[in-house]
C-alpha cells in the first residue's frame, strides 16, 4: 500500500451533471472516497483543477490577457480547494489548504516542510493555486507537488478508467493500456497530461496512475492494489 500519494482531481469532474460550477453530490462522494483511504493511514496531497469555473487558456482565446487569465484560473482552483476542504470537514476528516501565492487567511502559504508536518499530524493537504505562475497547468502543478512532497505515486482521477489508444468517448475501437511508458505516451501523443507534466514525471521517476474517480469506491480499490486503471511508468 502507498504511504503518501498526490491525488490530481479534475475541476470539470466537480460539475457533475450541472455543466458548470460545483455539484454538491459529486463533492461529497469525493470526500467520502478520500476519507476512506486517509482512515487506512495514507498521507494525501491533493491538487484540483479549476476548469469548472475558469480556464486561463480558453480565456486567452477569448481575448483575456494570458497572464491575467491564468491568474483567474489559479483563483478558480482555490475556490474548488475550499469547497473540497469543507466537504472533507463534513465527513470528519482533518484537512488544510495551502496556497502557492499568499492569501492568508484563506489558506497558509505552501512550503514542503509545512506540508510534511501536516501529513504527520493526519491532515489531508490540499495544494491550491497551481504552481503560482502563469503558463503552467494544474497537471504540471500536480507533477511538481508530487515530486516535492516525495509521493509514492501521482493518482490522476478522471472520468475515464485509464489510458486508451484513442479517446474512448469518440473512438469505439480504442483499447485500454494496463501499463504504458512515459516515452510511449509522448511518442503516441496520448492526452494523459500535458507535455511538461509528463516530462517532469519521467525525469524524476514519478509513476502516474490514471483511473476513474467518478465511480465511488475506486480510489480505495487503487490503494488496495486492484488494477482498474493504467500505470504510466519508466
């Protein structure tokens, strides 16, 4: 079983069936899944996207200044992080939000020693605000934080149950990989994470496990070693 993980969650998944914003049922389901593995002693860092509220790149395509657009996206991740922290508190889980830019009292300013101390005290630690710099996605932020906190694995929770040869929602002939290397992900142009994130994980030997987080109970299955997703490794 993993001792410490970095869980990357999609902002879009928080929309549930609403199409925008935060679906309280989906949020509660995530909180229950996270608490279930915290109760097993797993130390959990979380990075969550902000695409359900605002995405910097799409904003730039609509005329926003790219830097300001990315900063708006960072704030969207903080909103989602606060929502998830509230849901975790509701199920009795200790949790703290650390932000990549200073915004006390919304969250404490992130640094590695602080995060590690919080893990040792039984907290789930939500790492909000992306990298704190524009032009980097929350995929890259999750890769960076996973490496920094010395996680055993980065778990990417999505609405798809792994990595496929093509988009299974568009191509019915797409087949799923049980395991795949970083180099094969890059050579095939598979949309697992952005290139910067994949490269960082490759250079630092950080394995990525892609699985369907939207089916309740799957996170615990991954922690228990069930092969329900795709492992990306050297």
